[in-house]
C-alpha cells in the first residue's frame, strides 16, 4: 500500500517532537547547544520542524487514537518512528514479511489522514454553529 507523503512527513516531524518531549524537553522549543546548526535550519534528517507545535500535538492525538482502535498499526508506527527500527527489523520482530510492515505503515497513514479529516470536519461544524449563533444573537431572535 502506498504511503501518503504529507502524513509520512507529519509522522517524521511527530517522531522528532516526541523524542524531544520524551527526553524531558518541552517539544521543539528547547535546543541542544551542540545541535544549534540543525535547529537553526528548521530541519533534522530532512524532516521539517514546524514552527507551531499544534501539528505535532494533533498528530500525537491521532496516533494515540490509533493505539486504541488499531493497536497493530500503532505498534508498527511506534517501532518505525520512535524506536527507529527499520522495516526488516520490525518484520523480524513481528514474524511478518517486510511487505506486511510496508502495508501497515500505509494503513497507518490512511488511519491518520481519516482522523485528521474528521477533526477538521468537526472544527468546521463548530465554527459554523458559532457563526450561526452569533448571527442570531445579533439579529435578536435567538435566546440562550
């Protein structure tokens, strides 16, 4: 199954953010003095570091949701991105073929993409409802 490039990039960024968070930092904002050059370019190993942590936090919520709904996909994502294991190592550890690991990474991308789309739909509905309430409040025909 093909990977979704923008989701793959989000996961790369999330892994970087998460590794810094797990090392008792607060995400992107702390900088190792020895890594000033890397952080100054806003990239690490080709991964773009977002200026806003919201994307990494949102991705983290999606991955946490995946852990509850699709634990086998979460295990693959965790091993690949947070434990930095290669596809062959993950396949060997799971007793699966490399093609299965690639397929699971693709399925994880799809899960996260759907989750993000659903969150966007929910936000848009809330905003539309708020705009409608504000319009009705200004019109004077809506009581709360």
